[in-house]
């Protein structure tokens, strides 16, 4: 019984640390701007197991952290937050987290959405926690502009899967 309680305590401490550190990875989502880097939006919520797994994974992996900080304007949107968001590229001013999720047609969590800094259009989206190695591959696929070889989001997903197969060879 003591081991069980200790395990729960460690999990709670770990999740609290991950929640605090997530703020050091992501920019303040009250003002979401597209500048000279692609935009990376991650939608999550409280009490979402895979949202917590994704957050903890991003916080604990220095390679992913560094790659995101160097190459993306990254924002985490917790749809349970009462925070208001301004997105000039969509002409949205002080919209709620839940409304922002509706704008991006979020149907499952967690969700990662990549937006082009060139034309401000969606590059691709990824639902769920796909594992750290796949996240790294996604970041490289977007940052290295490989996605530009594929005109539609569906073709980009297929192109990404092919890109990933080539990497493994």
C-alpha cells in the first residue's frame, strides 16, 4: 500500500513539474503571432492522459525542446483555461481557448497543428501522442520545408509517412 501511495505521489509531482516547465517551452498564448518561423499549436486539456504524456515528453526531451525553441513559434492551448487569445493572422481578438479549438476544428486531443509562416495556412495536423521519434521527424519534415513538395494536407501526411520510411532505411 505504501508503494502504491508513493507511486501516486511521484506521478503527481512529475505532472506538476511538467506543467510548470511547459511554460518555459511555449510562448504566451494570449498573443499568437506568426513571425519568421512556422507556427506550432498544441491543443490539450486538463485530465487528458495523452495530453499529459505529450507535455511530459516535450519537457523531458532536450532534443525536442531545443528543436522547437530554435525553429518554431510554439504555443500550448489548454482548452480548459479561461485565457483569451489574440490571433492577428486570423483577425481574432480575445477569443476563448474553447472557441479557438472550434476555429481549428479540434475533435480529439492532444492535437498538434503546424501553420506556415509564409502564407499562414495549415501545413498539417497530428492527433494524439505519436511518440518522441515521430515528433522529431515531424518537426524536421516541417522545418526543412519537405512538406512544400505536397500540395494538400492529405498528400502531406502521405508524404510525411514516405519521408519517415526513407529516414529508417
